[in-house]
C-alpha cells in the first residue's frame, strides 16, 4: 500500500510525481521525499546565489513533507544532495549536519550542471523509515 504526500500551500507539482510517498512495509513505513529545490509555491527561486538560505529552505520543506507523512527528520536513513557548485560543500554541510544531527543517514553529495529551475543551486531527496 502506498499513499501520496502533497502538503497544502506547497510548491506546485510540475508533472506526474508527488512530493512524498508513504509505503507500508509491514511493521514500518518508508517515506520517500522527491528531490526538493529552493522554489517557492509560485515557482520562483528562493534566495538565488545564497546557498545557505537555499539549503535551509530545502530542508524546511523536507521536514514539512515528512511531518505530513507522519514522520520526522530523525527518521531519515538516506539522503542524496545535488549541488551546482561543489565549492559550496562547507556551507551546505553546516546546514545538513544540523538537520541530521540525530539520525546521521547514509549520504551522497554530487555536483551537477544545473537543476530543473534556473537560480536553484541545490536539490535534496531523502528516504525515511519509521515504525508504525
């Protein structure tokens, strides 16, 4: 069984996907969060050229999606982070480490050419698991 997670008053969905998906796996649930970029609900980039503010915005959105799915940031087991400038690693890592202080998920961070939205320089997707 699976359930879509699309919080109200959130970034408009631009295709055939959900912001999150909760999947029943017996005594637990997995919550998959689609890659989040720093884009407001009207489709505008948030804080272009400020990687710290963009990273904070992305992680706040991830928290909102997880909470809408009955989970929390502390349930995250895997994170994948895409950045357009690997030189921003230190600033991104500072924000990332604050959010993941308790869960310490396995993690990947890679540099990419660009995200789907000009002016958005980071994209983060996560997987969480929580007991029912």
